[in-house]
């Protein structure tokens, strides 16, 4: 029995398209005779693809979010009226459909440094080959870990995409994170002074990524805690940064 040969892809879309048609790779076209988009013809049934949203930017650093990991169920076809919305210029689209892998949820999960999963530098194409099967499964495992968590994002609609979102979730989950109350909060370093479980003041600096922390490790002779959404510190830098609380891990 021959072994299944499967390829792995990274597909990018805007968030609205992803939420409107999860599991689709698609490109609007004027007619069925238009040229097939790059790489669409190479994507075969049973290939895997990760659906990635176009990035937000926080401190000029791109924030990429994976919505799901899918298995291709049908190779490309041209679908009339695939994009009937007035937001799109053309009445049809080239479409590849996929099915969410078993055990996953369709949810936006932030993945730092998405370019590290590409086979080559991103060129603006909708679909790019993943660097390798192993690298793709590393991405799958990160998505599986965080998409399966039942995190209450209230008062946010979904996962935070900025430092301000981190602050809002921190305040909502203060006691769950081991603090009693906020003594002061602002925009200058350190961002906040909070009272910890022992009743003692503790300085906090908020960041979206822990690697964005570029301050002193202490303030008024006391250590500063970095509260972030994602701890993306390289192992070589871990000792050069303060204590870090990764909120998506804690929640």
C-alpha cells in the first residue's frame, strides 16, 4: 500500500473572508477563463493548510492569527457568485475547500513569527508552501494547544490584538492572575502598581509580546513584572528579561 503524499500550505485572507467562509482558500476573478491564482493548481485533495489572517500591527510588529488547520476536501473549482457581497468587484471566485481537522476549533490564535513556517519569503501570494512537514506540525500543535482552551475574553469580543487589550483582560482577571487590586495605572514605565496576594505592591509593565520589553528590570529598587499576551522570548534572552506572566497561558 503506497504512502499518502501530502503537501502543507499557509493560506492568507482578511479576517472577514475567513469568518464568512471558514475552510476556504479563494480568490475573486472576473470569469472562469481568468488565470488560476499562483499555487492553486498544486494544492491537492488531502493536503493540509493553515488559514492565517492578514496581520494587525502592534509597535510596528505584525500580529498573525491562525483561524484553523484544514484538510483539503476538493481541489480548485470556479464558483459563480462566490463573493456576492458589494465589498467585492467580481461575481465569482476560484475556490479550494477544506475541512477542519478533528479535535480543533475554528478560532483566532496568535502565532508569533509566522514567516518562520514559510518555505520561502512571503511574496504577497495567497498561498505559500510550508517549510516542511515537521515545521507545519509545530504550527498545528501551537494552534491545538490554544484553540482548545475555553478562555473568557470578556469584555473583549475575542483574543486581544494590542497592548490595550492585554490591560483590559488583566483588569478583568486580576484575582485569577494572583493580584488583589490595582493601586495605580498609566502609560509611563512602569504601567501599573498592583497589590499582590501577599498584600504587597508590585510594579507591572504591559506588553503584547514579552520580547517588546525594553526597560530596566527594576524600578525604585523593586523588580518589575512583564504582563504580556504571548511570551515569545528567545531562550537566549530569557535571563535578561524580568519575570513574565503570559496571560493566554494563565487564563
